[in-house]
C-alpha cells in the first residue's frame, strides 16, 4: 500500500459516521445541507485582521505623537497627523468589515477609533466621548 492510500477500514468507519450524523440530522429536523457547506481553505495569514490591527496601532501612535511630542507640534502638523489618523481609522473600519462581515463590529471599530482620535486631538473630552457613546448605544 502506498503512503497516499487510505485503508478500507478507515473509509468504512468514516462512512458509518457520516450515516449516523445524517440520520441524527433528519430525525431532529436539522438542516443537513449545512453539513455539506463548502469551506474555504484556511490561509496562513489573515490579511484583513492584520491590516486592521496595524491601522489601529498607527492611529494610537499618531495620537501619542500629537499629545506627547515636545516641543508641541504646530497646528498644521497636528491637522496633518489628524487627517492621516482619519485615513487609517477608515482603513481599519473597512478591513474590520472585510474580516468579520458584521455591521456591529464595523461600527464599534469606527466609533472607537474616532473617539480615540477626537480625544487625542482635544476635540472632545473623555467624559463627553463616553456620553456620546452611551447615547449611540441606546
């Protein structure tokens, strides 16, 4: 027997298991079609997730630069960094939607990153941000 062949006993056991699952599904009004759904091959790296995490880290780093850089940056530099932060927040939201295919997760990522940017830029205070998020949650 070559290395690529499966023993007949293993195939018979697998067939019995498949029949058992199929019978269980039919007897309990379960949609057996879900068991034969096609599954995409798993990739080595989850590109959208890695891109989202990278963009989130860049946004946090930009906020840290604006808040803690000594001497303070000029207004035009702050505006430019804020604009770059908005771009990366948008990319992070898009990749979150690509990865999770869920509007709620996308909204949480978008609102969270925007609040981090707004607090970092001094547009809102942390208390105002919490109040606004609380209003959105209702």
